[in-house]
C-alpha cells in the first residue's frame, strides 16, 4: 500500500518519463532507417537522370577494362567514366569511359573475376550499402509459433557469411561486398509473413523464405515484392499460385515433386507394404501435396504393393492444432503402420508422443527435424523412427564448413547455411552491375549448382528448380535423435 | 462393435481424461472466483511456469542442478505457490478497490508477463515436459489410457472433494467466503483481508502448479503459451458449466466439456465444420449461461 | 463515481476565477498551446508518413485506434467487457477480402460489406449480452472470438483456410503513405462519430447504463435498444477496421486473429484509459507500433542494453531474451500502468491535455475532470 502511495506521489515524474519516452521514440528514428530513406530517395532520382549517362559510359569503360581486369573493373570504371563524360557535355563520353575504365579496372577487377559489383543508380539496388559495402538479405521463418528453435533461423545466415570464409573469417563477394543476413519472424502465419516481407522489401536486396508453406506462398505472391522486383527464393513447398511469378525461385523440390520419391523411399526401406495413413494440414496450399501423394499411393496400391488405402485414411488437421489426442486416437484405432506427415513440427512431436509405433515419413516437418526427433526421443519414445526427404543431409553438413568454423547445431542451421551457399553462387552469376533485375535475370537463365543443397536448375523455364532430395533416417540415440543420410534421390 | 468403439468409446474415454485436466485447471479458477470474484486469465500460464520449473529442474538445464523427479516436482509446486503469493502482493492487492475489468485485464497482463519470462528462460521453442509416471493403464485397439491419465482423474477427484470440505468445514475456508461477501464486516470481526487473499492466491498457485505439471505431462511438450491456448478457455467453460461457485462443479463440468468437445472433434469432419470442438464449446456455454446461469451444481443466487 | 461530463460543458459550469481571467487574454493563452501542438502535427502528419518504413506502422496505429474506439464504446461507455473483438475485426477483414477477391465487389463497397458483417455479428452478441452480463459476458465473448477464429475463419471457400484470403489495394493506395492518409480519414470519421455519440442523448443513456441498468430503466431509458446500439456501433467500427487491416497487409488468415489479438485490443484500450478518446487513440498507437519503436528507433539501444542486462552475458540466454523482449516490455508497461495508474495514459497525460484544452497548467489537475469514472464500477460480477 505504502509503496503504491509513494509512487503515486511521484506521478509527475512518471508522467514526464513516459511522455518523454513516447515523444522521443516517435521522433528519433534510428539513424539506419534515416540513411535507408535518404539512399532510397536519392538513388531513385539518380537512376533516371544519371543512369543513362553512366550506362553509356559504362559499356565503353567495360570493354576497355576487360582486357586488364574483370567485368567488375569494367563497370566501376564505366560508372566513373560515364559520370565524368556526362558532366563535360556528352561528346567526350567515350574518352571519359575509357579513362575511367582503365583507372579503376585494373585494381579491383582482377581479384574478383566475372561477377560485377553493384553500381548506384543502375537498376534497383535497395539493400545495398555502397559506402560500407554490404548487401542486406532478409530471411523469414517461424521464429515463434511453430515450436522450432528460433536461434537456428537467426544463426544459419551469419554462420555462412561471417564464419565460413577463408580461415573462418567473413566471406566477401563481388569485389569486397559483405552479405548481412537477417532473420525476421513470420509467426507461422501468412498474415504476419506478408507483413514482414513487405516491410523487408524496403530495406533488403532480396528475401529468402525459410520454412512454412502458407507463409512462403503469401510472400511469393506479394504485389509489393513483385512491383519492386524483389527476388524471392524459398525452399520448394507448394506449387499453387507460384508457377508464373517473375521474381520467385524454388531452390529445392516442391512437395508434389517429392511424392514419387517418398514412395521410392518407402519401397527401398521396407515400409511401403504397410498400412498407410496421411496426416496433413488442411490448408489449400497442401492440396497439391496431398493429391499427388494420394495418387501415387493409389497407383502402387493398384499394383498390389500397398494394403488397403482410401480417402478415409487421410486426416486433415487445423493449421496449428493444439494437441494430437484426436488424430492419435484415430491412428491407434486404425492400426496404421506408415504415416505420411506434413504439418507443424510441434504438432508432429505431439503425434509421435501419442502414437509412436508407426514409421513416420514424407517431407515431414520440412524443417526442425532435429528438435522434433530430440523431443520424441527424450520423452521416452525410443522406438521412434522416421524417413524424410530433406535438402540438408549430415554428410553435406560436414562438407560445408570451412576450417575453424563452429559445427551446426541442427538441420535448420545447416539448411540455411546451404541456402546461403547457393545464394552466393547466384550472386556470382550476375553479368554487369548487380541489381535486383540483373540478379533475377541471371538466376532465371541458369541455376545454382548447390553443395549442401542439391542443384537448382531453372534454365529459363520452370521456377520449381529442385533436382533431388536426400533421404534421411532418424532413430533415437539415447535421448537425442540421430539423423543419418542414407541416399540421394534425383528427380 | 468396432465402429462403436472408434466413434463412441474412444472419444468419450479420452475426452473424459482430457476433461479432468480442464477440471483441474478449473478448480483454481473457481477458487479465485469464489473468494474474490476474479477471473484469472493467468491461471494456465502460472501452471505452465511451474511446469517449466519442474522440467528445468528435472533435466538440469542451465541454471538449475539436475534433480530427481520427485524433487523437481516439489520444486515446481513450491514455485507455483510463491508465484501465486507474488501475483497477489504485487498486482492484485493494489487493485483491491479497482473495477473488475481492471483486475481481469491485470491478470491478462500477468499472463503476458509470464509468457515473456518463460521466453527468457526457455526460448519460444518446445521443451519436453516432465512426466511423473510412464506407461499405459490400458490399451486395446484405439483405446488408450495412460497411467498419468489415471493419476489426473484421482488427483482431481481428491482435490475437488478436499477443497469442498475445506470451504464448508474449516475456519480458513469460511473466512475466505466471508471476505468475498463482506470484506468490511469481515475486517471488523478481526479477520485479515490481506492475509486471506494471500492464502487464496497461494492455494490457487498450488492448484495451478499441479494442473500445469500434470497437463504438460500428458501433452508431452511444453512451450510458452501452449497450456493457455490448450486449456484455459475449456477450463473456464468447465468451471462455469459446473457452476463457478461450486468446487466439485469444476470436476463435473470438466468431464462433460471434455467429452462433448472430443466427441464433436472426432465425429464432425473438419471439411464440414472446421474447429467443431470449439463450436460445441461455445454452444454449450451459451446454453448454460442462458438457461441455468448458476451452472450444473451451483446454487441460484 | 462521477458520470462522464463532456469537456465543453465542464468548462462552462466551472466556477469562474482564473478561467475567466485567462479567457480575456485570448491569443496569449492559445499561442503557446498552438506552438506546442504544431511540431506534433508536423511529425505525425508529415514526417512519420514520409518515412517508408514508418508509414505502414502509422497505418497500423490508425487501424488499432479505430478498434480502440470501438472497444471503448462497449467497455468504457457502456460497461460491457468484450474479449471477442478479434471476432468482429476478423469478420470485417474476411468480408472485405472475400467480397473483393472472390466476388469482385468494388473496392469502396467492400467497406460497406465489412461494416454490415461486423454489425450483424455484434448484434448477435448484443442479444446475448441482454441476458448474460458481467464477467460471464467477458467469457462468452472470449469463446465467441476463439470459435470464429477456429471455425468460421477456417471455412475454405470463404477464407481459403490457412493459405489466407488475399486483398489487394487499388492503384492509388498502393503507396504506403497514401494508405496511411486513407486510414487516417477513417480514424477521423470514427472520432467524429464517437464525439457525436457522447454529445447525444444516446451517449448519456449508455453512460447511465454503465452505472446501473435498473436505475437507468427507471428513468425511462430503453436498456435493450441502447445496449444493442452500443454493440452494433462497436461492431461496425471494428468491421471497418478489419477491412482496413486486410488492405494494409494484403492477406487475411485466421491464425493472425486469435486470442493474443483479442487480448491486445483490450489491453491497449485499458492502458490508453477507458472512457478517454485521446487516451485510447494513444494507447492503441503505442501497442500497434511497440515492436517497430523497439526495433527501429533509438529505443533500440535501450533495448539492447536491457537484453544484455537480463541475459547476464550468456549467449543462449541472449537470443532467448531478444525474442521475448518486446512482449516483456509491453507486459511490464501494462502492469505498471494498471497498478500505479489505473486511468491509463489518459490519466498520465491529463495535466497536458487539460492545459491544451485551455485550462491553467497543474500537475495534479482536478481528478474529477480526468477520464471519467475509471474508478467507478465498470463491470459487475
């Protein structure tokens, strides 16, 4: 009582502090944001007026520079030359270009080779900080909401760009540019994902979809991203509504593409002939996964390879079910032995708890397998086993790391590390100065050879470029889950 | 037989066990409502906090030493009581004269606060919960009752009976009722209103902790906010359904709510009515409140 | 305790003395007040919206403020605690998105659809509220909101289930800055409606209802009609706000409209100050922008400092703390406000608002003129 009274006496102070905090927080935006603002504004203006001049100068400078250095040198030189030429009056453009080219070309160009450094004013270069030489990319994932370790979503990117370079140091691309990968929370729902993506499009060069089908689809279809030409790369999930987007790239197999491989995996590991159930989230974005797998299962059933299976063996769930009591009851009652599961990791853990005796398979919870396996194993379900198609195998995990870098904590971190590896390959494909447009064009024409991930091949065609998937087997090793890669299936 | 077993017996049995969990949480809600006309929106999260503490102590993670299960559970229960006392002292007591809406919102604030603290200690991800007992009581076909489920039923029955006796037979129990009805008069008689409130909240903390530890055990995993999302609203419904002023009402209400919810969820396909469990809950609550506001076991006032 | 008295009347009946002296000085009295207000107007109407990152947050603040006003009609004026406003809000959002995307209804008309749907569901809850009152009403509205979230909002052909129902803005609103001004217009209209409501007989009837329904009835107030009116008005505003949110984000999903949102709505209204228009708007804006303020303004360094303190330099703890810090600060602020200042922000800033409205500056003010009847019995059990 007396405490409250003394504070009440000091109400004036509380008022002052609160009012002050509110006011200043509203007014004093962090310098970073202000910088981005200023850059966006002037950069845009420069793009229209200065862009033409420097473009002309750039090409001349570029050809000159290629003899001495790389394309990097060419464009840097070209830009310098172009601007000089532009100011002198436009007639001496070629001269400006060639001098500029030779001046800057030799020094920077030689070291980086083919890929080109970004140039202010050429194409959309949001997210590139020319002064500090950084490129900002944003990854969205369910840091909260799906029940997976959020630390791994945050640490996967920095682990690649900060710790996996030469000697365990940072990796630099495009002649000294550093990539800053930041993870933002999409709270495991499409609404918050789209909110986060649209906000990120103002500050990031490109956006990566970490996990979660509905969220990836919402961001992929975003008008804001499309209009600002933001390249959007995600792991393969649904194909609904993502097929013909100019800025979308799937870097691994979609669920529909995985369906025949799941059957093959079941056959190879001896659980195809068992009694099947499908447990899948009832979102329309999983319709293609469900329909294709059901079709595959019915096809092999017609060949006599599977026992009874019909549509009554498909169990749809809510987006984020609160427990697995009901589904668990049904699995137990039906005596199912093989379960194709596609849904939220936390829910998966609860189902394994409820009904541990089946072999769980499918794309699984496509992320967070390690934490889910740990959960299942620690709660005493020692007999738990699962087979998954997953882009990130343990073998590649060990291959991927440079000397001196810390080991991965789980599959999420390794998966994001792999995605960053492919991203670097994509950056290096770019011809001419880096911009959102040139990046998209370069990636669409070719693909990324991968490393930790299987190659992604676009070749100017479909953007569902995944080519293969690793088969991972999960068993319990005491109270932790052990993931082992046992095969690599090609599409 | 087989069809009946799957569509009737299984949901009824598993729903009844699940309902006892709601009832267990509902007991604490009833206690606080009975003693101070408070709807405590933090009840489930207070339980979850105790369950987290138990899990931390059990797994020896981070800041706590590795303890045997019984010590961990004891530690969790003690945290629950302390938490209840703390909430009463810091949040509820200063609001003694505030309108009910403010108190209700304050308990929601406590929920959010605990949610954040659990985030600090654990991160937003799941952690496997401590189970005081493993194994199945019976399993045949689709039907399965774990030993833990059996424990829950027993604990709930015992607690409901004890607390009913407590309110009608003991001096402290009657004092609590007296404070809730006539605080000023009670004070005149020489009963400390503050001490009574503190006692009630400590007890509510204990009940919450018991519920939280058992519930997270049946659920297998525990994460910040998970128990609130899972059981708070059904527990409220169970409490009101059984009669929010009658302690055994939480038991009866819990079982009824658990059974109808599970029955609806397993027999109404998601494609026809999504979330049918919740719809049934809403309808049941509406009907009870409209036609028998005192609940099944409550007295009309 | 005291029935809310509109500020204007308050000034009129106030005993003379210093007020009258002040009035005779006219411009001298108003000039400093206008000078103080001007930077606010400049910042909020020009500087913040012209920041690309802040404009969408400012739009959020407007949307939340409309919800706050809508909730204030029920909780603050009428004394009906509704915990199901996420339901009305979501209905509006889905109605707008569905009618625009699936039914090709013109953009402007989608707001009418959203308002009607919000009103219709609120009317239903209003009918329920005729029989069920107090905390029971709070409970049933809570379950109502949750039921909508898990059931109606998951019906595939209406809402596209988990995938979400898209709602694309028309061309002229594509720019976030324009969209902010668009939302601001709606907020101003909502404020005007709220202002007119309190001025009218209906408003006084609602306040009387809050004090004591039976007494109000004895004075000839039609309890049924006015209760329903409050619900319908509240539902309409919430529905429109929902529609704005749908366009603000571009997609609506059920899982974004759950229990936490319902809580947030009530919390921001209470923290803002029940019964106070300005307080509610400020409280709502604060909650809408809290995450942004903590991440993107100078407050971020305060936050980083806090994170370091709270995590004791432990790396794992640090990541955990980072992910929960926004919620922590929000919850802490909420508890402090409620326990120390049950009148919310409105009570805290009342010296300033009183001064701005033309009265002499005094830190303690006269409590009677503050946000009325916060101390009264708002909801009875």
